[in-house]
C-alpha cells in the first residue's frame, strides 16, 4: 500500500474586524513575525511547502507578498462567505490528495507535534472527519464538542456558543476550528453545506452533522495544551499570545545554557539564537534573525536586530545594533549605534556615542568616543580619536574613507571622502584632511594658531572705560 498523500489548507482570508485594524488579521505579529508565518512554519514540518494551500481573500496580494518566500500555494476566496465556502474554493487544489488538514492562520502557537497528533489520530481512527479539541480554562465564546460517550472518540454534535441551552455553558471541550478530513468524504459532501443561518455563511463545522448523518465516522482528539490552539480576535488577546511565545522562547534559551535576568522585561523574537554561557541583562531586545555566540554579555537596555555576534562579545548598556556583524572578543558601547552594514572585527572597540554605518573595523581597531564612521574601512590596530568624522556624503553621492593598519587619527579630525590614509600614518588632532595621506606620514590640516599677548586684558580695560 502506497503512502497516503496529505494536503494542508490554512484559512487566511478573513478581515479580523474585532482587531480594529486596517492590516489583515493574519499579518499582525507576535514574536517578531506575522501570525500566518508561524502556522506555515509548523505545517512545513509535517508536509512539503508545495502541499500547503493558503486560502486568501481580504488584501490577498498583501498576504501573498508577506509569505511568498515560504514556497506555499495560494487559493483565492474572492468573497468571504464562511469557512465552508473557503474550502469550496480550494476543491480543485486538494482533489488529488487522500487526506486534508485544515488549520487557522491566526493560531500561531500551534506546534508541529500537535499537527502530527491530529494526522496520526485521524488515520488510526479511519475517520472521515477529525476535530482537534481543547479544554481551556474559560470556554466561553467557543463551540462545544459533544461526544457520544465519556470514553468515546466519536462526536455526536458541535454546539455553538449562541445555541447552548441552560446548563450547557459548563461543557468544557471546545472546537478549535482545526480539522482532519478524508478528502473523498470532504469533497463528496462539501456542497451540502447551507448558508441558512443568521450570518448567511457556509460553516465547515456543519460537516460534522452532515458526515455523521451519512454514516461516516466523525471523531475528536484533544490537544495536550489548550494554550497553543487559541487564536487572537482582539489586540489584548494578540498581546497575550505574544507574551506567551516570548516566554517560551526565553525558557528554551535558558534551558540551553543562556542566563536571562528578569526575562519578563526582555523582548526576544522567536527566531533568535543565543549560545550557552551568554548573559542577557534586563530590558534587552533581541529582534529578527539575531544570532549571538557563546560567553557574551549583553547589558541592559540594548537593542540588537538582525545581527550576528560571535563568541566573547561584550555589549555595554544602551547600544543599538542593526544588520551588523561583530566578531570574537569585540567590545561595544555604552551608547553605541551600529547601523546596517557595520562589521566590527575581532577584539575591536566601538565606544561611547560612536556611530557606524557601512563601516568595517579590522582586528583590534578602536574608536572609543564620540565618533562617526560612515562608509569607512579601518585597518587592524588603528586608533580613531574622539570626535572624528568621516565626511562621506557630498550632497549627492556617498564616498568611502579607507584607513590603513596601525594608523592614528587625532581627536576632532574630519576626513573628507573619498580619501585614503596609509598604514601607520598619523593625523594631527583637529585636522581637516582632504587629500591622500601616505603610509607612515604625518598630516596636519588646520589653520596656524595666532596668539596676541595681553589682548584680553586690554579688552577688559576698554570695556570698563566705555561704562
């Protein structure tokens, strides 16, 4: 017997009106990524992306653009007429599969293990429809799943919140809106759905009654953790999911040897990676695809986004680091700003109120105070004094400053690009350098000092006479 083919359909067409937002619901973010990308990533652990179909509708082009890189396919639900109608729109896409799993694009904490539980249980029960259920602390607002017996896997009915009779509010097992179907049974009965209800929509939940009435087997399996199958219909619920995911991320990192002090104050995105023996102090933000090596220290109030830090890096307080690379043993800050394209070499120092942009510092290079290095290459072992500026913009184009190895640039100097400073060269403090400086040369580009002795005393005398 050959392998059973499986498709995954993810509902991603809705507006999410209760969020009071112009953004599509599935593109709201938790853990630094859209809700939908979390669901796709979990499904892609079970099936190939080519077997994942997104039903899109509201702002479809925007949703497709946000996840196109994930390799999934798209089905358009031009008019949103309910969950059943969404699957009707996908009939052609799923017709060649044996089984179909239906997921919600706004349930971002769903784990691959739970998707696998649904698939395995569905197949072991030889069911036409399998409903993933949960027992949350507060089931209010969800449809309830009624089984045929306490120990039975078979489902008798799904009763929506509005249809609950007195006393039925206490029923605890809810329908999560996540299902498994035998494709043939689904497609054979899909057009029996009716929109004869208050909303005028076609509900996928009605298939439980339709399939059961046709003699098909409808069963339920409970998720091990109710928290992972809850969606977000309001901003407070969205923020709560974000907090839950970030807590999970921090816990995962700590279990792998990372120390995070006051983890509840830190903002750590889901894809962040941190090596063992690294210490993260309170109020740190690690965002996007940031990767931090082992034995680093990230001090309080620092923000690091989409950057890579090697081992043994020290980042002092209140630094902002974006799209940059920092090599082994480097020291950054406090109050440093590394803008995109910065590359800080081994054991290099970027200190107080130093800003870099598309700047590459070689091994052991230092810029410790009040400096701007933009579009610059600084050779190994060079020292950049306080207040140095690379003048990289002429009002139209950006130009590069190249400083060789072992050079010394005195405080308050301005280097007007394009320019190069040779290996071992010295730049006198307060210089404005506009021409190339050869290796091992001294360049001083400042006006001659004029001293007039007694001038100040004479001025004060004149002022007294005038009074």
